[in-house]
């Protein structure tokens, strides 16, 4: 007997030693902070970079802004470039680098200007930047910076919920509700709200206010029209609405040797889209399905599935919104500009030229129509819409001045003066 015990002990010792070869040692509680394998500092790099831009039409402020953006791109290129240099395919390397640089501003946690000078008519800016090399969707600090640069958009959530046993997705703000099962219809909504807060969405509309205002608009289901979005935005001051539904369905009993009889299996699908309230533009869409099981009744199983799928959906929609906002920050935001009191098509053309040549932050202008003294343009703007509006009022474009009559996150309404 002793021999068998000794042999067993030796075998266990041998297996333990072998496992140790493949196990990463846990960090000691008394280890210094800088010894942790993954710290915030390990995810950032400090880079000094220089950017430059030529002064056009005497607008030094616009050139200075472009020089800062150029410096940010250079800093990110130096910090993130090392992450893809291992590839042997030059074309693949350039594609990856281009993708990173189009989102360069989103990777910069913070920066300071260390030097500023003029070389003839060229503005030169040197910055010291703290650059995140982590994925944008996992970097909450970068998401927070994006939110700030987008003007901290207020976000509203409208999610209809259908648990097992209900005839259709239901919500108190919808015209028709299913009352087959009496259950808490806010499981998915509450989970997504919590995940959005964790991801940096600080300006969230209170669910009770969202419910009341949505009901007052009327006719809203699990999708929303541009007119409904504008109306709801004006009532709640939300810039973004995430609207959709989550549906749980039964999958029957779990049959296996290790599960008790009667345990239920189910799944839930969460589908929704994020919409700008001022113009009805779709920012992002996501659809996720998740299976759950191990509950004694379908209703409880459905609740578990809704909870699980809501967390996955929140992560996906957050990532897609961040990618869109990062693109806006680095490449420019599309702002729809409506101009009243325009006398002629020629004057509309002069206004367009003035935007391109004299207004800081304007990267491009497309004419969208002219009728009855009203001209419309889609303007690509680097920076916030508020800054763009202030620039419009501060400058005289050609023979006329402007007065801003209305502004939202993605639209500006102005009147032409002489």
C-alpha cells in the first residue's frame, strides 16, 4: 500500500512540475506597481512630433490648426508604426498604416505644444503627445477624448423587449404593447445603459424622460424616421438615439447526461441602430444573437439570454460609434448648411468659395441645391460644429456677412446679410 501511495505522490509531483512550465506566475500582492505586466503606461508612448501647414489667404489660425493635426498624425505614425512593421508585404503595411492614421486623433490621450514658429508663410508646430497603442474600442480614455472632441453628445436609448411567451416586442413608449406576460421589460435597456456609462457615455438621457417624450411623439416602433428623430431630439436635447429591439426565443429542453430533466435552453437576438437626431443619419447598426440555458423555466431562461446578448451588443455598437466618431474627428464631420436670403445662383457660388477659402476648419464643400433664395451645402468640417458656427459669424465672406440662426450637432442654419 505504501508503495502505491508513494508512486501516486511522485506522479502528482511530476504533473505539478510540468504544469508550472506552462503557467504564467501571478503578480504578487506586494510587488511594485511598475512591475505589473499590463499597466496604463505600458499601453502608451510619449512622442514628440512636428507638423506644418501653409498660410492661405492670410488665415494663420486655419494654418495653425492644420499644423497641429499634421503633428498628431506624425506622433501616431511614430508610435503605432512599430506595431505593423513586422509584415513583409509593403502594400499590406501601408494599408494598415493608412487605417491607423485616418483615426489618429482618437489614439491621442493628450498633447501639449512645445514649440511654435513661422518659416516664411509656413506654420510649424511641435507637440509632445501621449499616444495610446491599444485598440480604440478597449481604450476608455481614448473614447472619452472622442466624446469631448464631439462635444459630449447626449445619448438616448429606446429598446423594445420581447421575452418568451410575449406576442411581440413591447415598450411603454410604443403604440401597441403585448401584455401576454407580465415581466420587467427593461432588462436589455438597463444592461446597455450600464455598459454605455462604462464606455465613457456620460451624457445619457434619463430612461423615464426618454419614455415619456417618445410616447408624446407617437408612432415610434423599433425604428424611427428622420422627422421623428428630429422631434424627439428637440424634446430631449439628445444628439444620438439608439433604437431597436431584443427578442428571446425558447429552444426547448437541454438533454444530456449531466443536466437535470426539465432544464430549458433559449436564445436572444439584439438588433438596433444609432441615429443622429438632427438629420436622421444612421451612425452605426449592430445585430447580435446569444444562446443561454440551464434554467428551470422559459421566462427565466429568456431573461438570462437577454442579459447576455445585451452586454455583447453594447460592446459592438460602442465600437462602431467610436469608429465613426474617430473618422469624423480625423477626417472631418459632415455638416449640412442651409443659407437663406441668397439673391442668385452666382451669389451661392460666391458663398461656397468663401467657405473654402476663408473659414477655418473647412475641408470641402458640396452644393446640394438652390431654390427660392435658399441654398444648401454639405460641408466637411474639422472640429466641432459650434466652432464652425462661430467662425461663420466672425468673418465676412466677400461682399456679405452671415448671421447664424440655428445650430445642432450636424446642421447649421444661416442668413445672408449685405
